[in-house]
């Protein structure tokens, strides 16, 4: 049976991916920062006979990611979707850049997927599909006000190289 790991699965795109893969008969590992507060996700997990498992994971915390990987140590992950992400502070202009916000965006959106990929590389390597998807918006001028928002550069699509996924940072 195919298995998928989705980060940021308690709401937004991540929750929708979890619902749809579950409906398609996949085994779903739905990761989120705070499972106790993820009522929608826990509700979805009810009566699935273990097909949807809610996993605790903060992608900025390497130990949290490693703990999740240990919890799933014998599982083959066919598809990893890095959906956890943030947009950062809005309204930034040249001369008014919030570097702390940028650092946090890069931590969540760029280093987060890297942490997950690193900790789950064995799980991915033992699967059939070995597919990693990291969705990020580009540098985008906000219409009308001349400001830019930045969601962080993306990790390039992974390729199976030997039994290890290969990855590279590149501009979104
Ligand atoms: N929606 C779109 O049309 C669209 C288009 C292009 C790109 N994107 C990008 O795709 C990503 C997801 O979008 P979305 O619309 O689903 O966003 P969203 O509704 O704001 O959901 C963000 C998810 O990321 C989680 N998250 C934030 N920080 C985290 C961390 N440190 N560790 C683990 N999870 C964390 C959030 O968990 P909490 O509930 O705990 O905060 C939440 O589950 C974002 O990076 C977004 O910029 C979205």
C-alpha cells in the first residue's frame, strides 16, 4: 500500500492533501506542530482503521523531525509533501526589510524541508516512488503597493540517486 508523509497537514493545502490521499486509499502520515490542537485532522483520522496517522513535527526543530522519523522507522514513504510553510511579514520595502522575519521564513520554508528530507531519506529510499514535493511561491511583487514578499527559495525536485535522494537549493 502506498504511503505519504505530509507536513503542515493540520490546515490549508496540507490538510486538503491529507484528505484527498486518504480518500484515494493511501496510508497517510499527517504531520503537524501540535496534534492535540489539530481537531480537524484528528476528526478525519477517526474511523480510518489506522490509515491516517497524526504525527507531531515542527520543521524548524531538528530533534522534533528526528523523533517523527524514529516513530516511523520501519515505514516506506512513497511521497513526501513539504506543505508546512509561512509567507513572512508583509509590506516590506527596500529600506524597511524585516531580516528576522526573513530568517524565520528561510528556516521554515527552506531548511525545514531539508531537515525533513535528511531525516526521512531512508524511509523514502526504501519506497517504490521516491517522490519529494516542495511547493513554494516565488518572489512576488504585491499588486499595487510596490512591495515584495518572499517565501524562501525552494529545494529542487529530488531524484533517486543510488538509494539516496539528491537535492539542491535553487531560487523559487
Ligand atoms: N495556498 C496557496 O495557494 C499557495 C500557493 C503557493 C504557495 N503556497 C505555499 O504553500 C505552503 C502552504 O500553504 P497553505 O495555504 O497551506 O498555508 P497555511 O494554510 O497558512 O498553512 C501553513 C501550514 O504550515 C504549518 N507550519 C507553519 N510553520 C510550521 C513549522 N515550523 N513546523 C511545521 N508546520 C508549520 C502550519 O501549522 P500551524 O497551524 O501550526 O501554524 C500550517 O499547517 C506555504 O509555504 C505557502 O506559502 C501556497
